[in-house]
C-alpha cells in the first residue's frame, strides 16, 4: 500500500478516536473473534452513517444482505422509528445464530429478523411475496453484487436508498491488472451504480469504499 493508503488509515484512526466506546458493537466484535468468524464487519464510520441514513429517510422496512455477527444490523436498527424492522439475509446458519444472539443482547431482538439461505433465492422469494423496502445494505458475496443491485431496485419503494459496502475491494477494483471474477463483478456494480438512470448516486472512497444511491 502506498502513502495515500497510510494517510487514509491515520485519518480514519484519528476520527475514530473522537467517538466514545460503543459497548454493544464491541461485544459483537468480541463474539466474532471468539467464534473464529472473519473480522469483516462494516467500518465504524459507515456503521454510524447507516444509522443516520435509516433515521434521515424514516425507513421502516430495511433489508440487509450479509449478516455476519450482527454489527451492521444493530447500526441499521438504531435508526428505525416506531414499528420499523430489519430483515437480514445470511447463507451461514452459524453466523446467523451468532448475529441473532448479538442483536438480542443489544436490545434489538424483536426488530431484526433473519432468513437463512442463498441471498439470491431469498431475494427471489421476497419478490414473489410482493415485499418492498425503504433501505438496502448490500454486504455479501462480491460476485453477486450486480444481481443484488437489480433485486434491490425491484424491491425498492420509490425514494429508497441502496447502500453497497467494499466497492474498492482493498484497491483491487481500481487496479486494471486484477481480473478476478469477484473484482470484475464489483466493477460492473460500480459502473451501473454510477450510470443507471433509475438511480442517483455517489460513492465514498474512505475505508473500503461505500456506494449510496437513491432509487428515483
Ligand atoms: N454486514 C455485516 C456487518 O457489517 O456486520 C458483514 C457481512 S460480511 C462482509 C458478508 C456476509 O455475507 C457473511 O456473513 C457471509 O456468510 C454472507 N454471505 C456470503 N455469501 C452469501 C450468499 N450467497 N447469500 C447470503 N449471505 C452470504
């Protein structure tokens, strides 16, 4: 990593230290380590942004793709107003169980539900059920990001927000020498995010990159 990446890291650490400890999220991270799960929860600054976005648009139906230990689900649920719900799609049953325990511990057990299985199948089922959502957080297998974006647009209420994490894939998306399928899929996702006439969007380069769109 070049000097720019080192500077980014310092800026992120500097900003992070301005915030008080977040006990609920620290417990999630501790349980992820204790269960030997990958430490790939959303970055703290983006977690706070998720809470703000949910609150700012008054989202009541939120769909998360990729649960892991429940970190981002807690961030999303924190922004909900009365009667709001988060539905989280997760392929790994053990991860979903850990997430369930963590969100319960954080006091959001009755606001967050889990659907176990391949997210593409759960999304197809949600389409058949006529489900609609106000905010989507795409944070699962990168190779399917373009599919998840199409499903999100199909399942969106007008004015819904679609947020996608890890759009830079630690710099691999930016490096034309990298031809991996997952990286090519992310590039396709990013191109569509920037140019699809159904969306107005922006992309933030901090941490591992975050895409935010509003469905017109
Ligand atoms: N959103 C979580 C957070 O910030 O707390 C982190 C999610 S982690 C980056 C990605 C998750 O997606 C993992 O838990 C993984 O098991 C799940 N996943 C991977 N492929 C999936 C698929 N095809 N369907 C559903 N979930 C999948």
